[in-house]
């Protein structure tokens, strides 16, 4: 087990550098004229252009810029954004609220998807099953760019159940509407996978055995069947974290949450390479760690799985 | 009992989400509901250091924290505010600025002439890379602080500046200093209204010419409001009234500048009463704004100007008649009404109505929609059979460019297409390189209310925003003569003569003047916005 974790951690380092390199290269390719992006449509004066070009090494080649960035990164300096703020400070400001939002969304999605999925699986072909099928199809068909403003209009502006926007220091209640919106992006697939998995396991030999032993039906479903059915669902939740983070770009803009998604969008708009790479780096790390955790969870769920 | 865990997990998750759903709401600060403070929506300012804050949000926040040297009256004439007097010498070259006594910064330091000199020197010094640095270029010594790159964007680095202070700034006594310009300019007083000319306290500098670390987040000004706490990036800037302010005292006790990423989101908050003033209501919300806000939905003129530039260096567009014909083929009123829902007004002059010397409808027949005459003129002068209008897609221009093209198509019977470029910087580079991108969509917002601030940058040969490459030496000469004229009135005469040349030559098609499109909540009244797109913070008040 220990050796397995160490091996995975070493792989992570490679993945991390690979990912940041790719993102840095993409941002470099996207870079037309960040100084112009900074001053809007007015002409940047020559001396402003000269001073900023030198300060941010904008006239250097790709590898030199990457080298400057990596050198800073390895000494713990993430650099400054084009508006002169420390990127490490921006990270510290933005991550907490996005993590809270994503966790809340994961919780909501998993709670709804697993319970509904299990019931749909047990009553396969029934009214409830077909009802959830219809609902998931609807959710899958609605992109978040439609869903988020719609939810804001209906639940915040018309019904006034929730505040229309939140801030960095949002309470869980204020985050609830954005989290539900965010959860809908992943809930449908999670629900379908749970249902299929439950249906499959209900016909497994060990379930028949458990029933034959005379166990209570409830115990058979919620312990024996569910536990085995959760393995693919948990994999999906790990992967969904990426979906949630990208979905956060839209959700955070609509609900005015100054988190990761907002900063990524801003970095791309202002052609601010270091800013985007800084946020993506942390995103990559979280993604890797969560997937390691997911793999380790397999062993907990299925004793047959052993890691060497 | 490992088998119990998944069930427990599900139950726990459900319990947590229920708990989360049930709690909350109660701990938000309801104190602001009946206090004399207001919330105004902005976007994240790029900077708050005056010489670096040239964006709308930054300069709007600064208007609460600083007290300017001059303000503008209803006739767009500069009036002294923090200054006691601003007087030129006979040649309009050396300007003496006397400050009103008794003013202090928020940290208690008295405001002196030296504070202005220090701040301006910092702003003008090239390596400090202040976006508002170019405002100081009229002052003697600016060139020494901003040496030119010998090979422009090439591998050579620009040489180090010869000086680090402007030779044209001189302190006379604690409350008086003189500004020597590199060339006479009778309207210099109007330039001083912009936020880059604010003073900075001694506390701003850790050593001469170096801004102290973290000063920008805790900026100290000389205005009617002071910062409460810190600038909370991407969240809010809270300011509160200075208790014994010597200048004009505002009627409100404080402002929360709430930062929004998106105008539509801000509009949602305006309608639900979480924000008191929205300074620019997005075009998507315009159709329902009257219904949502009633009389609290307002428009007022500002300095924005939309136009289309001709590549006059191309043979196809070399004849003024062809250019006039295309202008006459466009129905400005229809586009203003249909696409901008009346939020922009048709432009038939080459400078904005907010500057002194503006003459209504100076463009005359050439800006009137007259498809028949346009076609005759176009055909007689052999206009091209293919017209292209290039625009940047990131600015929301597609709708009106396509509509304009359709009008040209219908009027002239030629093919017209809108050609998108991803960003304005790309459009500008291609235009400057004389690539065949056809007509280009351009816009302008003034820095100071003078005709010259439109004529100079937009149409003169070396104008910073003359991307379309028109050049006329008589025009350039008249602009210069106007700047050096003895009185502002004489200057306007010269500038109007210059505008007359534009009318004959038609190097651009004036399209629309922009407006402030704003709305406010039921909590506030007397909300006015000026030509600089700023809310008048001295007049606005809360309804008790």
C-alpha cells in the first residue's frame, strides 16, 4: 500500500510538470498583446509598453518565459499578475470559496444521485424509474449557461428564496443555489450509473445468497448491493470534480463568486499567462490527489482489491 | 462493521445538506438597510493608484477618495475645487497652481504642493509603467523621463531615463507650485480635471520615487471619503465619510463599492435591491429595465463616440465622395433604435456634444440617410463592389456591424460583409500594418473635455488612435494652432476650422454618441451621472 502511494506521488510530479507546461504553451500561443488588453482600446504609450514588456519578459521566447516562471515557482514565487497583484495572494483569496462551492455541489449531487439511483434500480421499469430517466435527460440537455441564469431568475429574483449573488465570505445558505446549479451538471450521469450498477448487482449470486439466508430486504439493498454498486459511482465523482471546476467558470460569474473560475476567465481574457498557470497548477494538484483518494477508496469498498 | 459505512455516509451527506439548507441568511449585515450609506456596483478596478487608474471603475472609486484640482460646470468649463487658483502666464506656458489651505490627507498630513509634485513625478517616470503616464507629456521634461526605444519593439532596450523628476514642476511655497509646459496650451486647466492629477501623501512613498508596499490596498487620499479597512479585491471597497472635511460635504455617510464580474449579475442585484446604483445597465437588460425600474431607469450623455474609419490610403476609398456615399447609405436612427434601444444617439459631428465647441449636425447632408443620393454618388465615383467592415468580436459589435452592412447592401447594391477579429489588439495591429481589412470599427472616450481630445488622437497624422492612417497637414496645423491659441475661445475657433476639414474629407463615418445608461434602487434619490461616466457623489442622497 505504502509503495503504491509513493509510486503514485512520483507519477504526480511528472503529470504536474507536463500539465503546467501544456497550459503555459497554450497561454503563450493565445498571447497577442497583453499590454493592449490591459489598457483597453486606447493606444498604450511607447514608454508604458517598453516598461511592461521588460517587467514581464514579454519579448522573450517561449522557453525563456517558461524558465522564468518555473524558476519562480520552484522558489515559491508564483509571480505577479499583469495588474501587479501577487498571484499567491490571489490564489489564497479565491480557492477557499470555490472549494466550499465544489464540495457542497459534490455532496448534493452524490446524495441525490445515489438515493434516487438505488430506488430507480430497485423499481426498474416502474413509474419512478421512467420519471427519473426523463428528469436526467432534461438535465443533460440543459447547458449550465442556460441553467444558471434561469435558476437565478426564478429562485432568486422572482421567488426570492435565495440571494441573487454572493460574495467571497458566503454562508453555506448563500452558496446553496449556485451549488445546486453546479450539481446538476454531474447529477444525471451519476444517477444513471448508480441505477445501472444496482440493477446489475441485484441479479448477482451473492445477492441471491443473502436473500436465501433470510436477511432483511433493506439490509440486502443498502449494504450488500449498494456497497458493490458504489465503485463505478465513486470513480465518476472523482472525475466529475474536473467538470465541477470548469462548470464553476459559468456559475461563479452568474452568482458573482470571486473564486477560481472567475480568476481563470479573467486570466484568459487579459492574456495573463502566469495567472492562468498558477490557478491551473492548483487545479491539477487537487485533481490528482482526489483521484488517488478515489483509487484508495476502492480498496475500502472491495476487499478483493489490493494495491502493491 | 465495515458494511454499515456506505449507509452512514449517505445518511451523513443527506443530513449535512439538510443542515446547510436550513441554516443561514440571518447573519448578514442588515445594519446597512436603514443607515445613510449606499452600495454602488463597479467591476474590479485595475488599480487605485491615481496615475495608474485609468479604467472606469478605478477612477470612479478615486472620485470618492480624492478631491480634484478642478471640476467641470454645466458648460464644461473647469472650476477650481481643491485649487484656489490656476493661472497661466501671458504665453500660456507656465501655469501657477495655488492650493486652498487647511486640507489634510486621511492620515492627517497637510496637503502641500510637494504632494502634487511627488505624485506627478512618479506617474510620469517611464519605468514605473503607469497607464496614465501619458497625461503628463505636455509638461516640460517628460521626454527625459521617457526615453524612446531606439529600434521600437526591437531587441535593444530603451536607455535609462536621463532624469527622474519633471523639470517643469517647481515648488514656490507650501501651497503654490508652477507647471511649465513644453509648448503653450491655453486649455491646460481642463486637462487637470482627470484623476491622474491627484496628490499622494508622504506616507505613500517608502523612499523618494518608490511607492510603499501595500499602499495601493490601503490608499490614503485627500477626498471627502476615506477607505474603511482595505481594498478587498474582487469583493468590495468600503469608504466612509471624513468627519471634518473642508471641501464640499457629501450628503451620504459612506459608500460600498461592490465589485461585480458581470453586468447582468449586477442588474439582478439592482432589481432585488442589493445594490443601489448600477452605472451601466447591460444591453440585454434594456428591454425590461423600464418595467423593472420605472423612473429609476435613466440616461444621460457621456463622452463615448462610435465611428467607422476608412483605409484612405487604399485607392478604392481615396475619394471623399465614395466615403460620403457610404455614410449616406447608413440609417443611423434605425440602428440606434433597433439595436441599441435608444441607449445611443445618432452622431452627425466629429466631436462629442459634451465638449465646448461642438456644433450639432455639422456633418450635414453626408450624415443624413439618403439611399438614392448615396447610390448615385457612389456609382458616379466608382466605389468598390465589395465592402468589408472589420470589428473585434469581444466587444459586442457584431449586431450593429451586420445591421450597418445590410443597410449599405440595400442602399448601394454592393456586397458588404462584417469581418470579425478576435481582439481589438489584433484589429489594431492589422490596421497599422495596412493589411487589407477594409473599414474598421472604432470608438473613443475622452480624457478631458476639449475638442482637441477628439481631434488630436483620432484624426491627426500622429494621433494615438488614428489607426486608419488618414493624414492632412492643414488639419494637423490647425490643431496645433488651436492648442497654442491665447484663449480657450480662440482655440475652439481653430479646432472648429479643423473639424470643417473633416466634414469635407470624411475620413471616418460618425455613427453614434454613447450615453450613461443607469438605474438606481428605491433607497436613493438625486442620482446623476456626468460625462466622465461617474456618479455625482456630492448630490446623491438616501431616502430616509
